[in-house]
């Protein structure tokens, strides 16, 4: 990589860090900010003028409401002022691929995978025809504007997931027709609760259940995972969790934003694990983006602890049929006092012991993923899941702390710059900010190499060994994979 200089002639902070490294920096989650006039032309071309007229990418409804209406209808406070503007150069850089390509050295990044901004909401559009057309338009737009900069930049295709059929059709088009090699799949689908849908218009605003594709789903999504393997694309997920549970403030965006990507990532990751996806498709690698790794460390450790207490064999510890009711009654008379002894006779099941009518075939919650020993959880979790971590998150260090993670595991944290969004007011500082983990003694140089190079390289080549062919990092990646 050629050293980059700022307008004053000195190295930027990130370029200075990159100059000291002996490996490339791969960004697995930057953002492009769509140029709306051009994008709308693509939507009109794909969807037609009538359908395109119904496309919206903002929270305009919230702004049209009075505070009384907001209190009555509880609309989510949408994101606002979410893009850097004072730094006009950075704002333009996120929009125009030629400028980003020219300035990439200033960020300390060699190669970047770029996700949409307005397009993050496209796979969650409720109207079927509009959702599919909008995703197709975004994908065509991004394929066109980034095509000549593929040596250092690659955009992600948006894959709707309301049905397996629509997912597979867009996967085929994105990869085979448009030549895209990164996909961003919807991380969930809000489906109406049937009992409510018959009586309430737009029921998913108020009553819905989350279809997470892998557990208790409306459809069988195994053909989608199989298609990803066939096409050589790793599923990545960047869906919001704002509006779920407590993240539903009508007035405070930050209240809704903090932790919402982690919430969405945890829900899907957990569903894929318990649904046995990694057992059935061990070669499938998935990335959960802009969510950090703290929740993943907690989930990994919690699952091991839960399995040790509630695996199929251990459930006999809780089977009500195993209770010695005579002994329990005797102990109650001896130690329960008058309040208890006056209530013993004739109550039977009313003692709070629980019934014995569970389905014997459903006693093992781990059966779909075939867990027979605690180490199986490690083997079905750690190699398959990657976690996008922003530069300013000190909890990223948790991924590399083998003293705290069960079985000395290291989680697959991948550097995710988030350039283009408010998290990064100055693009030229993002790699330097990530390197502060080393400077503060939280991780070592080898950990940092894994974070910004080895883990991203393994993720993207795991499904497509040719992913980096023709890019500026091809030689370094081949050397890594060949043990050099």
C-alpha cells in the first residue's frame, strides 16, 4: 500500500498506523451513502413509476404527527442527523466510489466491503412487490457504481427473506447476473399475529412475532442456506433491533439505538444455533454486523452453562416423577409449620411441584443441534460465526481473551469501520482508533492482525476461495491461507 498524505502533506493518523503494519487492513463493514436522485432512477427502472412512488427511506410519518398522536400511536423515534455533514469531504466520500477509492489510503484501509445506508431498510418493506423491486434496484445501482473499483471496494447485495423463494431468486440474480460476491440478508421478518391481523390494519406495528428463519419459522429456510453454499456467498446480517421491547422510545433515538444491532444479532445467531443450522451446514459462515462481540461472548458462555444443567440427560434432575412425594410430605410436616401442614392433605399437584405431562421427545432443547458434550457448542459456534466490531468499542478485546471464554476460545471479531455514518466523524482516524486496543494493552499485535486481516480474510474466502482475486490484497490473503 502506498503511504497516504493529508492535504497538509503529513500522514493521517490511520495512514501512519497502517505504515507500521506488516499486513493489510480489511474493512468488513463500511457504508456507502446512496445518491438519492440516481437511486430513484434505478427504482423507477426496476419497479415502474407507480410502484416507485410508494418507496420511502425515512421516518416521515413521525414528523407529520403531533406529540399527542405520538403518545397515542407510539411510533418509534427514527434515526435523525445520522450522517456526518460538517466534514463535507467525508460526506461526499461515502457517496462517490471514485472519491472513496482515491482516499482509501487516508483511512488506513486496503480493502473495504461496503453496505448500504438507505438500503438497510429495504428488505423489511412490508409490501411484497415493492420490497422485491426495491432490493433489486439497490443491488443494480451498487453493482454499477462500484464495478470499476473492485480492486479495493466491493458492495453488498440486499437479499429479502420474507420467503425462501424470494431470497433464492435475488441471490441468483445478485451473484450470477450482477456479479456481486457479498450479501446482506434480512435478519428477521416481522410477521403478524394471526389472531390480531383479522381485526387490526397493519397489525405488525403493534402485534407481531419475529421470524428468525431457523427456529419455529413460517418456512423451511434450509434451501436458502444451501443456495448460499452453492453460490459461494457468506450470509451477513445487518438488520435493526430498534422498536423491539424496551427500544421503543417515541422521543429518544439514542435510547433506541444503543445495543439494538446486538439484540438483533443475538436473536438470529441463537436461532441458527438452536435450530441446528450449523450442524446441518458446517461449511456455512455467517457475519453479524455492527453489533460488537460482547453479546456473543455472553451467549457462548451462557449456552455452555445452560447445557450443563439442562441437557437431555440432566433433565432427569427436574422430572417431577422423580420427586419422593412421601419424603417431601414428611419434611413439610416436620419443617413447614402450621401454615404448610394445614394445606398438605388433598392438594397433590397443588404443592407447586409441577406436572409430568411433558412430551418425552421434546425434553432436550438441544436436540436440533445434536449437542452431546459441552465442547460441541464450541465446535458449532466458534468456527461458524463472525462478529462485526466498530473501531471505538473497547469490548472488542473480549474476543481474544482466552482466559475468560470457555475452552480457551477466541471469537471471530472482524474490523467494521462504519465509515459513512455518524459513528465516524473523521474517516482518517478510524484505523488508528481501532489500534488503540493495542496501544492501551488490551490486545496484542497478533490479535490486531487477526481482527483487521486474518479473520476477515478467512470469513470471505471460506465460502469463496477466489473472493480476493484481482484485489490489492490478493497476495497477502493467499500467503495467509497458505501458511506464509
